[in-house]
């Protein structure tokens, strides 16, 4: 498996559970209730502030005019 992006870590519980080691693991329900920004804050605490620069922006919603 290739190294996941920070956004993948913040949006996929299975990847989060396998890569992010916290003192206490969270349940999938709690993970799903957190915003991506909350999860990125946790990742920043684990890996440092550079994760914000490395994390790609969220995908843009498709325009109704397209």
C-alpha cells in the first residue's frame, strides 16, 4: 500500500485506524462525526504543522452549469 495523503487519512476510518496511533483509538462513529478540519487538527498534533501544506484542498463541487 502506498503512503496515504493526509486528506485520505482524515476521510477514511480504515486508513486512519491503521496509520494514526493515538493514546486512545476512536470508534468509527466518533470518527464519522468529526469534521475533516478536526481530524486534520489531530493529524497536525501527531505529525506537525506541515500536514496542512501537504494536504490537497477538498474536491470542488461540480457546478450546475457544467
